[in-house]
């Protein structure tokens, strides 16, 4: 599996966390490649993300456009979050 990803490769992570409204594409530089996982470091905030090889093509892509398409579809299909808080009066 290590031949799919090499150190210093540029990959794109479709970071989708709908419960908090995060829909992002992160540019990752691969820093560690092991037998069953790899680690990418975000270009902007230097945050490290650990991925399994099964994540390739699901949330991690070689092509930025594929990651962006995945994020846009998720953002368009997100559930509306109700920010209203209801209080009871005593």
C-alpha cells in the first residue's frame, strides 16, 4: 500500500464535520508513510492528520477538484441546524 503515497506528496483532505458546520479542503504534505497508515501535515496550520489507506478516494484525494466536489456536495446536503434556544418561564 505504501506505493500509493510517498513522503512529500501533496494530497487534499475533504474535512467534513457537519455537526459543527465545517466543510473544508486542506492541502496536506505527506510526512510519514507506514505499512497500514500515513500522516499528512496541513499547509496552513501545520496540523497533522492520521489516515488509513482505505481513506484514499473517500476523504483524501490526489486531485483538489475531487476533494472540492466532495465538500460541495456535503455542504449542499447538510441539515439545517436550529440555533434557537427555548426557555420555560416559571
